[in-house]
C-alpha cells in the first residue's frame, strides 16, 4: 500500500515568487511513479508533472519542477514565477509498479497574492 | 482530443433514491478509473476498468455501488439507495498504454448532494 503525506494545508505566495509544496510518501514497492495534480475551484484535476522512481534527473515542466529526494522519500513541487492563475489546490499522488490506481495526499491550497 | 467528459455536473437527490453517472473517456484510452472526493480531501480510488473488464474494486465500493463499461467505451457508475454519506464529488479518469508514467486524465466530476 502507498501513503502520501502533504503537511501544508494552505500557503500564501506573492505573485512572481516561487513556492515549494511538500510531499512525502511511503511505499514498499521497488519501483513507483509520483504525480502532481492541480485542482482549481472549478473542480477539474489537471495533470502537472511526473517523476519515476528510477529517473536520474528531477522532472521539469515549464514553471513546474519536482525536487525528488528518493532516500528521504520526498517529492516536493516547486512552482516558479507564481501567477494569479496558480491559485488552486495541489495534490501529490503515487502509483506502485503493479498498481494502476493513484493514491492521493490531502492536498495543499495555494493562494497567490497580487 | 476532447478530454474526459462526465455527466451530469451536479446531481441533487433525496436519500434512498438511485443515481447514475456517466463518463466518456478520451477516445484512445483503454483504461478508465472512478474516484470519490469528499470536501477538503484528496480523491479516493473506487474502481478500475481495462477495456470492458472491471479489474479492481475498492473496499469503499459497497454493494450499493455498481460500475460498468460496456464495449470498453463509456462507463456508468450507479449508486442504489443513496445515503447521506454518499455526498461527494465523483471523478472519472482515463489513461492510455501500459507504461507506468502514463498520467491519468480527469473529467470535471459529478458533484452529488443527498438531501
């Protein structure tokens, strides 16, 4: 079984600044994938970025980057140059090697201030 | 690519009634998932289809819940004899291929409110 922990229920960030969202996980699977999703107030879940457990480099996707520290079992999301449209709930999720379902954390609400 | 479509967006019903939700996945995706999300929480897995076969069901899926995916295309999720605790957002997602890095793409969800 996989467990995802997001300890920051809410964060405020100034526009154009960077913000780091914490995610730690626990699994016994030797191989797994980590995902981040954004959920605006309208409700849709938007896929942002993926990190494989055996990937040598940290994933990046535009203004999103993943700070993956395998030994610490953490996969923090960094959003650079925050924009007002980044205000949303952010979920960290993982999937084991033989698993298809995603296990989600409780999420972190990000509010970007002008 | 028209995205995952869910219908209806909102459903309000009285306790004890039956409800059915529909999900149309991205056309080339062979995998389809249902999740339930309560307020302030992350989504929780309910069930998963590969083509028309239902391969996994969560313990959250009581015998009042049933899901189908006839012909491996759209899927329906039915809740019989609804209870107050069924109030939640029901999310459908789909994905392609067998590679573990394939992300699941979600629909906008169906928000169920039980009176």
